[in-house]
């Protein structure tokens, strides 16, 4: 019994540390197959805590009888573990570090205060367009909004550089999510109803009661705000929440790729872990395109999933687009911030003299992310 306090405190301290370590970007954790263990620790957390506290309570009487030194040691031990538990659950927890906006304010171009060169995740639904600056959603990780009466979940993971927009409905009901941590460096969301964990990169429930379920992804584009407004002049733009001004990225280092941070920085070389690629999925086939090559060539004509496509970068060297070409004989180049072929011009909204090109969902992300979550991918 006299060792009950020690056993209980050590067990509780180790558990609280493990409960965070396996689901946060701490040394070694993100390269392990630890997701299921992390989920089980989270699921059984109150049972484990209860058993550890029971050991402490049972052993406390024996420790108390061993004199003043034992009492002081027991008191210090309890305070130390309590401080650890508070730090791990209320300071280091993902949703404690990256909070949701208290209000989502959307403004028109005339009232907008976001700089025109900032990158945004743009979405259009039934003719209504909205833009969400990476500066803001990169901190919040997820933002709930509605476009043309449709609920949307705008998500972003700065460690993977993945922007995704999902329909948050499950079984016809709008679900609420919280940021719970990450796995393989990708943000993990937990739904409020079942406690299942969802991968941000593809909207799939990877563990929990809804494992195997996938949220519907809605087409979005990552472009500069200037480019987005050129294509959607009546778009509404998300403004920063004044409550988080200090947390928002004030510089362009992450967006422009000049940051060298361990987790979110960019490797300027090609095909390295933190190199940029543009990933595209067509008909079940996936392929990655080197960002450096795209900047040099401006347009890459290719065939993917049996369909002729073109991937293009605008003159701002930041906005990118992907379309299905009319046929393999039609090849595009980029000139005057539009696609050119055989003397005709196609705007970056896909509209040309003979119709509108089918737009493809394209994602600019770190090579390690695209390769991890698209294991069958090829490289152009």
C-alpha cells in the first residue's frame, strides 16, 4: 500500500504524456503507426485516470503515516502530476492551441481588408463565391460557413499544406468537429456525435465508429485574392477575427515558401519531403507535378486517368489551375495570364471561344503529404 501513491502518480503522469505525444507533432510520434493506440488511449482516458487516482487514494493513508517527509513528497508529487495534466489537456491540446473563430465575418471587395497578394481557398456554389485567406484558416484549421445556403467546412493543415472544403453533413445532419491532433503530420478532426477521428487530407474517418466513412469534398481553388476577385468580382472574403489578431500570420513566409520552419517550412528543391507539388486525381489515377517545373514551364499538358489535362500557373507565380483539354491534340501554353492555343484564348475560369473547359480539383501541398495519402501516385 505504501507504494500506491508512487505507482498511481507515475502511471497518471506517463498516461497524460502518452495521450498527447501519440497525436501531436512531437519527436518520432508522427512517423509511427500510432493512430489506433492514440485513439484507444483517448477513448479509455477516464478509466485509466480513475484507476491511477484510486491507487493514489488507497496509498495516501499509508504514506501519510510515514511522517512529514513522506507527506511533503506526496504533496509535491500530486502537484507535479496535476500541473502536467493541466498542461497536456488545457495548454498543449490541439483545440486549445488553435481555437475556432468567435465570429466569421465576410466582406465584399470594397470593404475587404485582406491584402491582395495573400493566398485564399476559394469556393463557388450556385454562382455564389467566397474566399478564405490561408492567413486565417491556417491558424484555425477549420472554419464553418455556408455558401448559397449550403453548409461547408473549410479546412487547412499548414504541416501538410493541404486545403480542403467538405460538406459537414453526416446522415443528413450537420456535424460539428474539433481539432484533436494529427497523424502522419496531417490534422485530425473529431466529430461531436460519435467521437470518430477524421483525416483532413481526404475527409476520411480513419478510426472510431464511423471508420471508412468519407465526407464529400467540394471543389475549391488556392489562388491569390487578386486572382480570385478577377474571376469572381462579387465574391465575399473572410476577414480576420479581432480576437485572434496576434495569432494570425502577419508575413508571407509560409505562403511564399520562404519559411524554413521544421514543420511548416518549404524545401526549395524538387521532390524532397517539404518540396511543393500540385496533386491531381482523375478517374482513380493520381499524379504529382513538381512546382519548380510548373514555374519554369507555366503549363504542363499531360494525360491522366485516360483524359488529356493541362496544369497551369498564373503570372503571379502563386495561383494554379487544372483543366481537362478538349483532346490530346490541343496543347496549351500560358500568356497574358490566360491559356493560349491555336490563336485562341481561354481564361482561368475555363471559358473560351468554343465553350468552357472542365475544371479539375488540384491541390498544392508538400510532397510528403501527397505521397503519404495517395500511395499509388505517380510523378510527372
